[in-house]
């Protein structure tokens, strides 16, 4: 077959391509809104990244010109700032639920007849408490060790906790574990 002139081949190629694209048109029309939306989202995210980079550079420049100070605003007060060594009502604050990660000397606050807090005599730690280093464990560390303990050990730890610091999260954790272990 003889070769057609270059111009004819070019026109024929354009016609075939136009016919193929016309056949794809229904699918292209359906996907076009999603393509436009994703392109727009990409552009917006890129602009946000560029703006964030500029703000970071500006922060760094300001930090070099005006170093930050570690001053505490007048309106910010904390319990430590207000503590003058004496409590208003004679009661000592108990750690409560905020003692989840506390460690410290075991001490129990028991309410006496006059309603004031009286420190209870420190209980002798059971053998399992000494073995685990219970007094220095956080709640998360205790939770990790519970599966390896027997019911008797759990009960001893619960009694020790109740006699010393009486932290509600620790008591609840130990009591729940005792219940589950006893049910087995």
C-alpha cells in the first residue's frame, strides 16, 4: 500500500482521536466534577502549607529579634502560688483522681470526730507490695502487672492501698481485677 501524504495522515489521525474522545465523553463528563474538586482541594492545601511555612519563618525571625520571656501573667494563679503553709479549713487536699501517676510516701487521710483530717498510721506493706515496688508504681505500671498476680496478692494490695493513700483509681483497678479473677 502506498504511503499517503503527510497532511492526509495527520488529518486522519486527528479525526480518529476526536472520535475516540467523543466515545469517552460520557465517562469524562461524570468524572470531571470530581477531578475539578480534587484539583481545587490540592491547590488550597498547597496554599495553606505555603502560608504556614511563611508564618513559621516569621515566628523564628521575631523570636530572634525579641527573645521570649518566661514571665507568668498576673491573672495566672496556681495552687502552689497560693500555698502559704496553712490551709484555710485545716483539711489537707487528697489527690483524688489526679493521682493517677503520683508516687510518694504512703499516707492516709482519715476524718476524725471534728471533721479535720488526721494522718493514719502507715500500714506495713505486704510482701507482694515490697516485691513489686508498689509505692512507686503509677496506675499504668500497676495495670501492666495485674495479670500475673493471684487473687490473694490483689486483695493484699487493695487492703494496703485502702490503709495508706486510698487513691480511688488504684482501689477501683484492684477491686475490678479481683472481681474478674474470682469469677474465673
